[in-house]
C-alpha cells in the first residue's frame, strides 16, 4: 500500500539518502509538502518518504479519518517525484518511531535515513518511547514551525544533544554524519496545520468530520 511497496530485493539494492517524515497526515497539507521540499534542498536528500501512521500513540482517535483515506489523500497532496508516500508501518508492524526506524534500517541497509520533524515535535520528543535511541541511531533534522522554535531549542532533547548539533550552514553534511547528529533549519514558515484544517471543516471524511 503506497508508493514504497517494491519487492524487497529491489528496494534494498538502492543506495540513497532519504528523509523520513512521519505522522497521522490527518489530513496531509501544504505545510507537509513545504517542509519536504525544503528538506530535499537544504539537506541534499534523494527522496523524502511520508510515513502515514496507522495511529499515532500520542494522539486521540477522536476525529481521526480512516487510514486508507489519509494515505490516498497524502499521495495526492505530495505530487512530487521525490516525495514518496507509504503506509509501510502497517507491514513492519511497528507502533513507535524508534521501532520503525530500527526496522527501516534493517530492511534498507544501503539507505542513509534522516528523521525530519517540526520544532513542535522537538519540544516534546522527550515524551516519546525510546527518544534517546532515535537520536543515537538516526540523524535528525528539525524544521522551524510558527511559535515553537524558542520552546524547542530549550527542550530536554535539545539540551541533551546540544554538543551534537550541526549548524544550519553544514546541513548538507548531516545525512553522512555519524549519529547522534542533528540540525535546526530556520526555514520560511508556513502557518498551516492539520488541526486548523479540521477545525475549518477541511479535513478528511470520517464519522467525526464533515464531508468535503
């Protein structure tokens, strides 16, 4: 399901540098696409994969559109040859990011991964299961988001890994750096979120959301 469901032998033979953007994508929106395009450019990535989560453990199921609807909508919204959308976590059988990353490294041993996340997630990643192992084994790029950047840079995670932070001017070296390594990208901000879209009645079809 999605654009990454290649035979494992084909996928494993490909050498590439890939940014991973995980989330519920409820719904996918222009902000997701914007940070993906910025990551491709600033980090020198070959591709960005959107990992559409069956269900984020930290989010309520209230107002959550069905997984297949979120996946299909994300595929339409990505609309770029180097942005791949996948529901691969359903096949991997993982629930937490730390486990998904470990499974992806095992399945794609020739691929260098960079975990992409907004500043809002850096501000609270210390609540995630195995968050230190995420940094210990995977390069991380944090992208600015409206109103979150100051809080993110004062977070426990930013403090814990302050010595491993690469300046934004060296961001293209991140993917090839030995973890732990991370950077903060002060990109142009796009004030849009899935929460705002749902509140405005522009979410996906579900029993709790209006139809488009």
